[in-house]
C-alpha cells in the first residue's frame, strides 16, 4: 500500500469534519513554499545562541537588572 492509499484508508473512516480538516491541511501544504535552510544562516544562528548569557547569571543578578529597569521606567 502506498502513502496515498494509507492516507485514504485513515480519512475514509473519519467523521466528515475531520476529513475536511485533513483536506484543508493538505491544501495548506500544497501552497506552502519549501524553505531551504541556508547553512550559513544556521551557523549565524548557532553563533548568536552561543553569545547569549545562558547559565551565566544568577536569579539575583536578573532580579537586580529587572529592578533597575523598573526604577528607570518609574522615573520616566
């Protein structure tokens, strides 16, 4: 059995509302453009993620920074 037949077997046992949802999803997939991920873009994202301060600040540090922002906003 090929993939189209397998999908058909599943859809034909569904209530009509669900089958219509499947049809809409298929139509959506047909209109959606395939987006190739550029390897250079992937590397850029990975490099950016490595610059983020994950695990480098304590909760106290974060709370202090938020409080400084709140104080600054209150003065505005």
